[in-house]
């Protein structure tokens, strides 16, 4: 799980790359959950929160650029 402070230190390109990685992770976790291979279901929620944090910081950067 990433903290908001860590996310804010990343550049826009790094944030975009991290967002892609998190979305792939979420897809894989959902696939594992559907096939009953996922042990820790809470991991899905953590990844969703990380995606939301990254999206929030990206939006803040977008608004600050205007």
C-alpha cells in the first residue's frame, strides 16, 4: 500500500505508469478471486484505494497546471 506522501513525490509519467501497473494488479487479483485462488481478499480493496490515490494526485496536478 502506498501512502499519499509517497505518491505526491512521483512525476506525472511515473504516476501514469504506476496507475497502469495497479490496474493490471487489480485485474489479476479479480481473476484469482473468481477462480478461488486468492487467499487475502482484502488485497483487492487495498489496490482499489491505491488506484484512487494515484487518480487523485493526477487530477491535482492537472488542476494545478491550469
